[in-house]
């Protein structure tokens, strides 16, 4: 039991397994649900979020509230939890009551809710993301990366590998370029499937993503995305062929890039240089 004299200590809350059983919260595959019940892991994730006493912490898909509890115990001054599953409302209400005035539950689809409209800066997103929408959520948040001071997110390990890949790695691709162009990314730790209920078929990774004050290199984002789409859409071809619709060999030569190279060999800065050359 938590020490009631410690800042951030909760009221009395039942064990998560009891909450899940009492409210009938069996994980639903259609919602990408895998509940993390290991208290050591949820606290480790919460501590990795850094200073969370000011501004707002935003959690996506809290489910029965395991990570929610850890974030509040670790000092989150205001926590906004966005949950789609109506079955979880009652369980999260218990956490709200245990931490008066600090937790706000927003019922809705995270893909349709703009976290910036339900929170105040500085904002940090900390979440065990639903696997089936994790990449879509990240890309949506990065449409305005300046809205967030940082993110600590759990992904499938294969998605984390793509976020962290380097030129020449098999996982290096469009997602890598865009995220690293906008953010600094580092892997914090991996989480085995056995830590979840029900266990997924894959290992998970907790990743820290911190938006840069300015992109890694100057470029127009729509143009950069157009270049990476063309380059990685035919990644086995040489760039002079895959980028032919955008200027092909002439474009590459103008940017000082060997036309016989392939997409996975270029750095983020190389792609930004191509985008700058194409921009009006």
C-alpha cells in the first residue's frame, strides 16, 4: 500500500486484477487492448516521463488505469486520460475519486480527439498505445510537434525499430525520416509479452520522443513526404529510377547525391536537401 503521507499518494484502490474482474474488462482485440498490470513497469514508465508536476500529462487508452495510477503516484499534477472503451468509465472513476482534482477522463476515440484542446502546456504524452493505431496517432501528433514537450510511448518493438533506424538498416524508411527530422528519439527499454494481459505475440518497446526546437534540416514537410514516398515506394531501385517522376538523375546530381544509391542509404539531411531543391 502506498504511504499516505507521501506526495502523490492515492486513496485506497483495489488491485487491478480485481477491478478488471469486477467491471468485466476483458481486453478487446478490436481495440488493440493489452493491459499492463506490472506495477514495477508502470512506475518505471511514469518515472521516465520526467518532470510531470506542471502542465498536463496526456494518457491514451488507460483501460483499467494501471499506468494512470502510476503517473498520479509519481506526481502528475493534471492528467487527462483519453479512453474509447465505455466499459472502462467506472474503473477510471474510482481512480478519479482517489486523486481528487487531478485526473480528467475524456471518453472518445484518440484519433478524433486533439490532445492540445483538452490540456494546457507544457504537455507530455505518456501511453501504452493501442498497437493498431499507434503509428497513426504519432503522425497526427507530429503535425504540430511544438504542442508537446515530450512523449514516452510504448510501441510494438518492430515499430520502435523503425523509429530508431539508421541509414543502411532494413527498418529505415519513410516513418524514420519524418520522425527523426522532427524529433530526437531514443529507446528506453523493452517490455516482454508476459507483462501484459492478455500477452501480445510480440515484444514491446518504450520510446522517448522529444520534438526538436526546429527540424533537423530546413525543408517543406509536404515536399519531404513526397520525396520519401517516391524513394521508399521502390526502395529496391536506384534513386535515379525511383525519383524519376521528381527529376531523377538531374535532381540527384544537383543535390550532390550519387544517382546509383538507394533510398535506405540516404540520411535525413539528404532527403531534406532533395526537398529543398524541389520546393517553390
